[in-house]
C-alpha cells in the first residue's frame, strides 16, 4: 500500500521524500513498480473500476451489499471483497438522516386504532399502504409532498405536491394510488394522526373505497417507520444535493427520484435487491 501511494502521488511530491516519510527504500520502490502486476491485483483493479461505476451511477447511494448484487455476471465477487476494496479506496454510501414530523396531531377529530401495529409484512400488493407528508425547502417557500407507499415491495404508488399542507394534498396522493393500482376493498391504509388524515374529506375517501383506516400512536414515528425511511432516502440520496430557487425545480427533482430512480432502479434489501417496480409487476 505504501508503494502504491508513492506511485499515485509521484507527480505531486518527490519520490525520495515520500520514501523517507513512509520508511521505505527507493530501491525497494523501483523494484516494486518494475515487478509484473499479479493476476489478483489486475482483477482487483478491474473490480474496483466496476464498483466505482456502479457507485457513481447510483449517485453515491449504494453501499457494498447493493453494489455486490449489481455486479455483472463476469465480475461477481463476495460482499466482503467488495467492502474491502471500497474501504481501501474511500468509497462510501450516503448516510440517511432522520427528519422531524410535519403533520399536526393536536385536534379533536376522531382517530383510528393502530391496526398495523408495526407489522409491516405483506403477502401481496395492495394489502397495506403507508402514507405521510414531508416538506422541501425552496427560495419561494416550503413545498409539501404527500406520499403513499405499498409495503409489498416498498413501491411509492401515489404522491402529490403543493405549496399548502391541506386535506386535498393527501386526498390527491391517495386518489393517484387508487388509480394506478386498482386497489380494492379491505386494503389497510396507515398514517399518523395528522389533521389532514383525520379530516372528514380524507376519511370519506377511505370509506368510499372500502379501505380500513389505521393510525399511529401519538408521537410514535416507529409506527410508520418504512414511510419515514423513504423520506430519509429521498432527501439524503437526492434532494440534499440541490438548492432549489423555485418550487418547480423541486418538483422536477422529486419526480426524477420517485419515477425514474426509486421505483424503477433503486434496489432494496427487503426485496432481495430488486427494485420496487419489478416486485409490483411480478
């Protein structure tokens, strides 16, 4: 590794100074660079190039498990080998941060029981949906985003955006999800206790379609954790790379993440590293 460092920085620093600093001899360094590269070293370099390509194409989102799963058949390697090469070359995935809740649960409207109760398992699409609202900062002001997540495959089946956090926002997202999936009676739709979800308009929409309403316990983000996790991915993996001057710019970035990357390309460990779109279509 010391000889490699010297070779890679030979145009920046004097070789003699680097050898002295790293406690190696100049003769040893020159003997090393003249030595034929081993098959293992060549294979590692080729694998590293592929790892870098996958990491870059995922916008630095993928860690070693996802990169390992996305290696082409001719470059298959163990997760441990991929992880070692990534560590040695400073290749890391982005870390998802937690974000605060946006909805207001201080109201006198009726609330539903917590039917989901942190059981996020499913056997088929349109069995359990999660919903929530998040916010995105722009120079024009906040942009609010409502989403509907199908727990089967973690596909975002419905979403809507607006400059105001009104009941119509969550209703629009739910209507889109219904239109896209054809979900039928008996579907459980879970949310927090926010006033938008407890509103008469939203509850009538659930009732009209024969859906069962479930709500988190007050102040318990873990009751809706897959949805919270999606918001974290959206912001850390995508939106935090931008500064939005307008809401229109933010809307474009959200569309790109949800429809072009997340649903169709982003692999998930809970799906055995298959994108949500493929799970939903299977």
